[in-house]
């Protein structure tokens, strides 16, 4: 996916209402998970990402600092995130238990 034409999300729009369900793309530009919620606000927040699994089975939730991700809106208005991490690196993070 070419992210170059996407509009970065302003810090004040980083909240669960806007980010819930956002696809997270990894360093290889493949979808590696989805945001389920945001813990905290602004650049100090942590995004809870559902990674792995198949049809809801085997999903692991991990929390990642939003400072390690870039959030943007595509031409249709859909928000997505991009991180330099791989799917395996995310899966190796400690499990988030909310």
C-alpha cells in the first residue's frame, strides 16, 4: 500500500473512537493487526493491538506506544497505522490483559 498520499492524523485525534479497528501495517507493509483500544492520550498513549490468530482464535493483545507508530487517513477517510515492527516482533511483546 502506498502511504505517501495519506494524511497524517493530528495528535488531538488519537483516541479510541477514531482508532478502534484501524489496520496496523508492519515493516513489510503487510497488515499485522488491528487497534482495539487506546490507553491514555496523545503521544504518551499506548495502542492495544490484536495480532495473530485466525477467525478470532489465537489472537494476542499487545500494547505498543503510539510514538512507535504513524497514523494516517487514506483517501476514503479510513484510518490506519504503520510501524517499523514486524508481526513476529509484535507477537513477542508481553500480552496485554485489560
